[in-house]
C-alpha cells in the first residue's frame, strides 16, 4: 500500500494532468484511464462479482469523469472523487440489476443485539489491510464473505481495508459521517470474522 509521500506525489500528478486536460489537452485523458483502470476494475469485482459488471462499471465511471472533469474542484483529491463516481455508478447498476435482492439484509440479523458481548479480539487478518490476504489461500473465502455483506457495509470495508482510504476519505466518498463509517466498518469486520472463523483457531 502506498505511503503518505507516494500518495501526495500521486495527488500532485493527478492535479497536474487534470489541469492540462481542462486546458485543452483532452488527448491526455487516457493517461488517467491507464493510471486507475486496474484498481477500479478490482474495486468493481469486489462490489459486483462478475467480470462484465466490473468492466461496465469502469467504462461508465470514466465516461462520467470525462463528462464532468471540467467541473473538478482542485482542492479535492482526484482519487477520492473518482471512487465517489465509481461508487455511484456501482450502486445505480446494482439497483437496475434483475438479480438484485428484494431487500438488503441487515447485519442486525446476523449479530447479537448486544455487540458489547462480542469479543473485540479480531483475528490477525482483520487488523491489517485485506489486500495483504486476498491473494492467499483464503482468497476465495474472503471474497465470498465480502460479497455476502450487505452492500452498505461492503462498500465501507472495501474502501477502508482494501483500497486504503482513511475514515474521513471514505466518509466523503459515501457522503456519510466519520462516525457512521466507523460503525459500519466495525460491524462489517465482525461479520467477516464470524464468516471466516472456521479458518482460524480460537483461544
């Protein structure tokens, strides 16, 4: 995962590139596409689960970015804005899907009413970014557990634990308060812990 200095350099490069694009160099837009298409596709796979839906999400996201890039506010990090657009596209696509469930399950149905009664000693994988374990032997189980999460919780855990956004950044992307992000992340991690408990020894 990029460190702070790498992120700042990337932000500067994005800003410089967008200024050039908005200055008339629209031919440079493909540089933005190349820079982010792989990470957006991976985000799409974790949210949509099918290659075609992930590819459609990436395409629709960049079409929207191209359409609205002239209105980009430079005080905003482009990556944050990009994922906000991608999240919106993903949610709209999900709502239109004929495979979408009639209702979204709540984690309240899976977790005890008294969350304080649940041990907060999360397994090792849950205290580190999930991208460190997604390629290991638990990849299939973790991916399925992510997909089993209700969408609003999946978005938070993917943005925070997989994509590496801060709580504040995730809140801005999803238009939520930092407190809401923390609550949803907490519940999502508990759900994932329970879903993957068979893979870990308990004390």
